[in-house]
C-alpha cells in the first residue's frame, strides 16, 4: 500500500507526516532515516487501528484516484 507523506525540513532534522493517517508522524536526522522511521510509524498506526476495530463490523471499498 502507498501513502502520500509530507516532509518538513528544519535545522533539527526532518519530520514526516502522513496526511491520510491523522497523528501519524515520525522524524530522523536524515531523509533516509526519516523515511524508514515513518514506515515503522505507519505499521504501528495501522496495527493500533486494527486493535481498536476488534468486534466492529468493517468492510473495504475501492476508491478510484482522481
């Protein structure tokens, strides 16, 4: 699965967020480190979401890209 990310550069390093996953952020000293870290953050975010949905009826739908 692919997610769009937003990259924020500052003197302290690089922060990355995933607009489609509110609150999903990570950071790193380099862009490469930040990208690896956001992949981990996405996996953890989705695992937590799956836990919260235990016992709830869920379905998947396909959305065509604009």
